């Protein structure tokens, strides 16, 4: 559970929402989706789809089981301008792990019972409102399995949705709120409920503002808040209830010393707190509290245009964690540590086609397979974007 909710914190609070688009570019800039302008922004701020009409985006990466199972096309999406007043619609078809979508608690056997993979549908709509813009994002998932016979009434089903609404003000300020829920049915062969959800929902609110201070320097202050609740209950089992909240406040920068170079940086703090309550069918209840205070975090990235058709990108992130695990009367566990990630990427441009690649660093050492015989993948992730509006 702890790992699952810490992953939730990463997705929601750091604004690296699992949804790809051209996440390859923003990730290789040091996980900079919250402070640069890119079509990947739509997953945080739905109204920004107005800035990215008439394009098709395909996302390729290793499947959830690792490289040994090969690559797959995990997402395909399209944005399309409709009418003459600037409205934009978008749709994405995804193929990802069910557990990557919403936050099913431990002990629920639905992921193993409902056939994978997830075939989630994401829909977007954006419309101008004077100098401002409104955007809406709906994510929906549903799968079920049931048997109806005299001796077998088994039923397993899961439904999840997430609704996001965002506004862009004067092309400089983006705000958005997202609300999601997960529901399931889990019944045995007699039609009796094995377990059921208990208040599974998530809410997050975020915003950013681009302040052009000079011709070369733009500041991007940003903030976010998230709240998450999930639970499972049933007859003859231990009920589990978890609530969590997090805050992220940061100051991003875009520095353009030359029209062929973009430097980005982000500095901030994050706070996350989760409480899990355990109520057994018999005996005393207990609770555990997790706290993670990140003070500070840094994200750095640089994008350089080598030629008209080739960009090179370098990025890195570092987080200083102060982690506490409180078992109540049983004591506490405290840990301080730093986590660091580095990224290497490149962009290639062929007319209206853009190819973004997150490069495997081993490729720099070993080179192509036909030279070295090295069999690992050239890239961790590849994004293809075709702009058909130009």
C-alpha cells in the first residue's frame, strides 16, 4: 500500500501524470511537464489542448513486465480542431496496466480476475472563451466478468472514471482540478459479496503561471494539492481504510540564452501524509501513518538544437526525502535519503513529423547492435507526433 500511494504522490503531485502524449520530451528535460509548454501538458491542464490542435500522437515503450517481453504501442491519440471558432476535441486509446490507472487497495483480487490489459478511453474538449480557454478531460475504464448458472453466480467487475476541468487565462496562467472514483463488484459463486470498496476517490488541484521577466528568462511558479481516499471492507475480513494528502510548491524557470537553446530548472518542496487504519473482524483496531517531506527537490534540463532536424536533451532530478513511519505505540521508523534520476534524449524533425526518443545510456557506450553486438534497446521510450494542421 505504501508503495502504491507513494507512486500516486509522484503521479499527481509532481504532475507526471501517466498519460504519455509527448512525455518523452518533457521527461528527458528533467521531468519538466509542469514548467514547459508541450502537448503533454493536457494531462495536467486540459485547457492547453487549445494550443495543440490537429495532431496525432503515438507512444511506444516497454510493456509493464519489462524489456524481456518487448515493446508495444501503449497509447494512440488525436487532436482535431472543429469549426471556425477554435474548438478542439481529442481522444486517446490506451493499453496499460489496470493498476496504473486508479488506486485499488491491497487484497482485492479484481486485477487478476478481470482480463488485462486496461483499454482505457480518454476524451478531451477545449473551447475558447474570449482571451481565455476552457478544457475538459474524461477518463473511463470498465471491465467485468460474470457467470450465471445454477451452481455458479460469480461476478467480478471494475469501473473507474476521472473528470478534469481546467482554465487557461490570457495564455499565461493554467489551473485545473481532477476528481476520480473507482467502484467494483466482487461476488463469490453463490452471489455473495466477498468485499466492496469504501470511499475510493481522488481529488487534485493545480496551477501555474508564466511570468516573462526578460526576453530570455521566464519564471513559472506552480503549486498543487491532492487528496486521496480508499478502502476495502467485507464480512469476516479485516477492513482497511486509507486517506492521504499532499502539497507541492515550486518555482520553475525557462531560460533561453539563444533561440536554439532552452534551459529549464525547477526548485520546490513537497509534503505527503498517508494514514492507514486496520479494523479486524475480531480484536483491536490499529493504524499506521506514513509521512514524506521532500525538502528540497531540483529538476534541471537543457535542450539544444544541433541542426534544423535534430535536438539533443539532457535532464536530471534530485529529491531530498525525510521519511517517517509511525506505528503508534509500537514505535517509529525514520529515514533521510536522496534520490536522483538522469535522462538522455533526442528529437528528430522531418517536415510535420516529430520523433522524440529517451535514449538508453548504454547506447552511448556500446553503439548500434551491428557494430557492438549489444542486444539491449536503443531507447526506453519513443513518441511519434504528426502535425496535420500545417
